[in-house]
């Protein structure tokens, strides 16, 4: 979709991605409808960069992550990873590529096996990465632990012996154990304490500089996204509403939904406390989310809508180089 | 704005030297370790801190909701309207709880009973504390729902919690808290489980009901953004103690405790793009294994030898701004006097 500078090849290109989940009813579990979790998403991530994917719960952002990793099958669309179309690959064809795409999950408590030592958890990946000898493997595990700021003797301990922030470091070390080039971070800091979040953000940035990683960074925290990401895509009800370079998106948002999201950020600055009128504006924009067949899908909740929104197709348009908006009024 | 109120009429709630200990098998966790705070009339006060810092336990202690055992209120006084809640009979406490002091919890889904209608649950406190005929009760419930911004209130009274969205459930929780016109609402992370746009609405709702009903709110959160948008005054907690207290503008403009400074400097914002974030090293100590002296000293870049041994005293910066760091207080004295 978006033309990055031609010298930076996109590592990941998603076009027209759709993932519907069936709603089953009755004794025979007949499919009575579909939840359109991801409904035509286009995204492109440049190599070595960070693309933020933001939106509220239920907008489909985590489903995008799972479909990109082929942990879920897709209905339609194309996923190109390093110029290879992976959306229709068989498991066997995918296997060598899986190593290059990893994920860091939100919950550092649920995503580590409590009965495996940290060394065993990371060691699985190290073995898959093709390091055979047990001494070499131990050495690599120690190296990975140091890379994420843990001491090598952490390898013999169990997850419950660590704090949330340390467990998230283990999760990151495990993701890195297979030398990936793309890491999908699904809300990697939202379960952590405030004083720990900055540590993990700094770590992710250091690792990117050092290893040239590309991140798809999924978050509902706009402050973090504004700090960390090169480009940001805003998702609503399964679709991308706006995508732009991070600073441009924050300083000149063009879609009413982006503006609503940005105005809702509680800023750590009492001088910028929202006035009652600004809050009322947000209230007014809350509406029923019944999807209608034609026109803009954000229309029921939009504060800037008029009659034309019902008829015009809502396509992503490039209104400035690299700035895409799904709103006819932008 | 509310400071004058506060000095003229005294405090609505005043907690003094509260200590809550949890007895485990082999250790005592001092979850709340000598905490003083007060809430004035018509004032919103935030307790802010990370998980395990004792903010929720402090708030639950006010309502007598800390389970004893395993907990033990080791010392302290909780004065509400000139009564010490810690020495009140259960019966007398029950007349205050839900009536003069009400609570809003974090998880609206788990705090609402799934088998009763919204109307039943809002009406419950009124039935207990006030004798109202059925039709008046219904009207009162409907008007409460309207006050918290739920449309078609009359019809929604018959809804069950699962029929409502997360934001609406939290509005119902707030309506329940408002049912008996309490003087104080304690809100424990009421927006943490909600989306940002819904959070903005609920924060707005708190501000407007607080103003229109002239209530006091004790608001518990870990989010400094939320603090900045609701609080008149703030208490910063760390490892069971209050490390800094100030009015909100003052706290954000001139934080004095190394922990508060560290937290504010570590917030990612787009104005800090490209810079490395300041981060506080280490992690929060477990309440059962707190370091001696100042509990923050292992993570503190200003720490000196005495911090390891001596429990720090509160230092008075004037204008109700206090910070528990004598090291910075002394070090920056010349600068302040200029």
C-alpha cells in the first residue's frame, strides 16, 4: 500500500487481509453469522522499523498478529514476508520461515511454562536455531540472557522466581533465541508496573539497534506508541482508519476516530486537563456500533458525519505522501 | 481550590499511622507500614503507586474490608466525621458503609452480581439504609442511572449486567455508589479495565458528579495520566509508605522525591522520541522482604550511606508539599533559598 522510501524494502506487506470468525447457533451449531474481526487490512512494515498498530479492545489488532504469524488461518488477502507470499503456504513450507517471525506476548505470567526452567524455555528455540552441542547451547542461552539484562544463572531458575518485568525479559530472550528478523510485540508492557515499563521499552529499542529487528508493535497505549514507533496505523472495527508517520499522526490527525482516541489520552500534565466541553465532545461520539452495509463503517459513532458519509465508499486514500485516511472528509 | 475548604471545615477523612500486616507461614508482610493521609470536604485525593505498594489495602481498611485474619491492623486511627472507624462496632460500621462512604471497584464485571438486574443492585443500598416505597425507589434508581449518563434509564433498570458494555457497567457501579448520597466515594482503579475513550468519559463523569454533589473522592490508581486529570491532591506510595504528597500541579511541576521524579521521567511521550527513557533500575520489593532504612534506597541514584540504615523523615517543602527524602531536601536547600 504505502510506498516507503524505495531503498528500504518492506519486510512485511499485508494486503486485503480478512479474518472472519463464525457465530454458531442451535443444536447443530449452524453458522448463523460472522464476526468480521479483520475486514480488509493493508499494512506495510519497512525493514528495521517499528510500525505501531493501535486501537481499542475488540478492534482486531491481536487477530492481525495471529494471522500474520499464521497461528490463525485467513479468509482472504495476501501476506508477503520478505517478498514471499506466506498466506497459502503449507506448514512444511512455513517451518523455515517461522523462525524468522516471533512474538512477545502481553502476559509474562501466562506465556511461560511454569514447569520449565528459564533455560529450558529459551533452549527450545536455541535448538531449533540449529545449535546442537549442549555446551554451545548453554553458552548461547547465557548470551541471550545477558542480552536482555538478566544474569546467566537465571537459566536454572523457574518463572515463578522472577518479577513481571524479569519474566517479560525472559519472553523476549525466548523470542530472540531463533534469530528472528520480525518480532510482533502484542501489548508487551501493559501488564507491567509503571517503573518497569521504561526498562522494557529501552530494551526493545536497544535490541532493535543492535540486531536490526523490525517490530510490529500492538498497543492501546498511545503514549508508548508515540514514543517508540516510526509509523502508526489506527484500527477500528477490523479496518485501518488512518496510517501515517508517527509524529504526523499525533500532530495532524485527519480521521475523526484518531482525533477521538488522541483526545482521550490522559496526559501526565495537570495543565492540560480536559475541559468539560472536550469531554462532552467524546461523549457525543459514542454511538451504537451497528454495522451498515453501505458507506463509512465509523459513521454510527462519528461526530463529523453528514449524509454524504452514507453513500460514498470509505476507502483508504493517500492525502499526503505516506499519510492514508479512510474518511471522505479528510 | 479546595484547600481553603479543607482548612476551614477540617477533614472528612483522616488516616493516621495506619499499619496493616499480613501474617504468612514464615514471614510478616507489612503491606501498609505507617501511612497518613487525609481527604478534605469536596476534594478529590489520589493515592498513586505500583502494584503491591499498599494503596488498595489502605483504602479497604477505611471501610473495614481487609480480611482479619490473615491481616492485622497493627496500629493507626481512621477518623471519619470524628469517629474512629477502627474501633466501631460492626453494626455501626455497616451504617456508614455504602451509606456515607461508598466504594467503586476496578472490575465492574466481577463486582456486579450476574443474576440480579441493574435496578435491584442499585436499589439494594437504598433499601438497606433508607425506607422508601417501591415506586419511589424505582424513580430514584432511574434518576441515578440518568445522572451517570445512561440513556433510557427507566428501561435499563431491568437489564442484567451482561447486557451492558464495560463502560456502562462501570457507570452502573458508580450509580450504586451514589445511591445513598455518600459524603465520600472510594474508587479503586475504576478505569483500568476500560478502553481509553471510555476511560475519558468515566473520568469526566467523576469530575462532574464530584462538583455537582459536592462529595469527596479518594481515587486509587497507578496511572499518572489519570492522576493529572482528576486529582486535587496526590499521595505517592511506595512499598507501604507515603513518599511524597502535594497538590497535583505542584507534584507534576516540582516533584521532590527521587521515586516520583523517576516515575515522571520514565513516562514515554512523543516529546521524548529519540531520547533514551530514564528508567528506575531494579523492581518493587515484596512487602515481606523490604530493605531496611529507606525502602527505595536500592533503586535510588541519590542514595547515601545513611539511607541504608535510617528510616527517612518527612520533609516539609511548604504549602502542604511533603517528601520523604532528607538527602534531596538538604542537598537542594541552597537552590530553594535563592
